[in-house]
């Protein structure tokens, strides 16, 4: 986790040797200060949230946009299960919104389990990071598939472009089945992916390799999340 409470202030660790206590499990946290990692807090015996992933600059950059009290909020469902939302955007009317920042691969089963948990009491956005490194070619494969749209459709005032995934490893098929709202962060550009839940008629009309996206700015994405902040 990136943030923990130290003397009444929620923050990243600043120095080796600092300690804190996890508000989720009550366990002790240790500062990790490393030249190769962002400064973060580590549980002694592994993170109490089995859904946590190793976090890097991409997570930090997004979390730092929001007020720190909205970040890394432990939520408990009716059955008493707890997980830490990456960002919880409060709402003055209706359910607050869980924004999950997803950098690492998850299976479709994991996707549905997390959606079931968070959607029990909240709205939910995924922000899926597409990137390129020695493990992933997702941003390259996505951008190679963005040619002239096969078609365009307007759904609820949004213009969607239909494209065909022409590369290997079409992981968007999984995200098309999401029951939440799915946004893609492709090297800083934001796309809203048409999903069965949010755009049923459009997605039902697509062939298996096709996907539909609407382009939006980062500010539009923040606004869609219900956050009244400027970036
Ligand atoms: Zn914990």
C-alpha cells in the first residue's frame, strides 16, 4: 500500500525505519524506501488484502490526483469480507464510486468476484493500464488495432468507434463482459470500453474480435467518476 497513517497524517513513507499500522487488519506496516520502487508500506507477513498488487508509478500518479483520504479505503461487505478500494469517490447523491486501478493481469473469474464485492454497495469503474514492457505488449497491440473504425455508433450521447483486434492475445474480450464500467489508460490516453452491462445492444452486435471504444480526456474521465477536482 502506498499510504498509511503516521502521527495523524495519511502519507507515503519518507524514511527507512518508519512504521505504521494497517487500518484494515491492525497489523504493523514497515516503510519500504528503495531506488527501484516507489516508497510504500509493507505488511510483515504479506498484505492482508489478497487482491492487492505490486504498485508502481502508474498507481501513484493516478492516486495522487485524488484527495488522499479517498485513496486506499478499506470496505467491508455484508458478509464481513474486507478489501481495500484503490480510490473511493464520495457521492452527495447515491452510491459512492470505487475506482480500481488495474495494472497486472487478472482472470475473468477474478474480475467478476471483485465486481460482485464492490458493486454490493457502490458503483464501480475499472481503469485498466495498457502498457509495453518485457511482460506486456498490450498498448502496442491495442494501438495497432485502432485503424479506421469499422463503424461508429452513438450510445447515450457518446460516440463509439468499432474496431477489430488484429493482434494476438485479445484480452479486451474479458473486459467486454464486465458488469462495471471499464476505462483503458493507453499511455495516457483514456478510452471508455463498451461493455455488455453498459452498452448491451452495441456489444451484442459485435463479432468476437471486435470491440467498441469512446475517446475521452482525462478531465472527462475524472468528471465521469463524479470527482470535482481539476487535473
Ligand atoms: Zn492490513
